[in-house]
C-alpha cells in the first residue's frame, strides 16, 4: 500500500526555468514531509522539509508547498540548473511513528537541459 | 550532520549465498536504519537497529532473511541471507539527526 505517491516518473526542464515536482499522500497522520535528491551511486541527500503546521517553506532556490486538505505537496526549484539533474524523492513521517521511519515516494527523475 | 561510511559499495553475488553490508557512523547514535530500494521503486525501511537490543523489523521483513548486528553506537551490519535475484536492490544505512535522515552512499547488490 503506497501511502506516498509521485505520479510523474520523469520531468524535463530547460535550464533557468522552474521545476515543479508533485507528491500526494493518503495517510492523514503524516505531519512532517521531506524532499531528498539522489544522484547515481550516491545515497539520498536532504533538500528541504516542512511541518504540517506550515503551508510553505523556502530555502534558497527550493520551496516546498503543502496543501493539507488536498494531501498534496510540491517542490519548486527556480531557477533550474544542470546540477539539479537527479532523482527527487518525497517522504513523509507520521507523529505516531518513530523518528527515522519515513514513507517514500517512488521518485521523479529530473533532467535539466541547456 | 552525520557522515556515514558504507561498504561494499557494490557487489555481484550468486543465488543462495549471503552478503554482509557494513555501516560506520562518525558519531554515536541510538538508532540506525536500514532501507532498501528495489529497481524503480521507492525506499522501504527494512529494520531499525538499536544498540544492545534486537532490531525491530518492518512488515514483510524477517530476521532470518536480514539479520542485523549493532555491537556499538557507531556501527551496524545488515546481512542479506540466502539471496535470490529478487534481492537485487540498493541497500542504504541511515541515521536520524536534526529532523532529517542522513544516508550512506548505499550498496548496489546484484544477485545472479
């Protein structure tokens, strides 16, 4: 039962434009959300997170938006750069679970073209 | 932040054999987490390794298949036992800190 879904397996965007990655979840107990980036042959690295008490969090070129009523979050990357080409994972944590137990989406492969 | 060293980085194994993956953290941590990423799939938590007690396994994962050791607060091993091609995955060690998970570089396992 996939509780976190990333319905777009891939995304191609031109350098300098905005990348928008989407993530949907089904478990209403999720109250903390994270985005990770993964390059080939490397472990995932943390990008940005958001608590359910907020609807937006921004860190440099990365902004995450949370719509609790729709159980939807999105990651905006602007401007997109060639180094952003990677797989991006959405993850969620429930207040009832221990820290470290995250539910991940299947990932979105982002390709930034010149 | 935490620096996690994981080895081997990759291996190709024969069906029916076992592989032990090692994970070393640069600081003492109470819990270490082992995740698996099957090809084209999301990351799935296998088990939580606590120092001084048995690991806690998630639904669908059992100790006989994935025995875990946690001899001290900076080290853990995960063994993939009696391997089959379905075990071909990336195995990742991780620790929690600063409201995020830190991951090792992963072990790419291919089972023939």
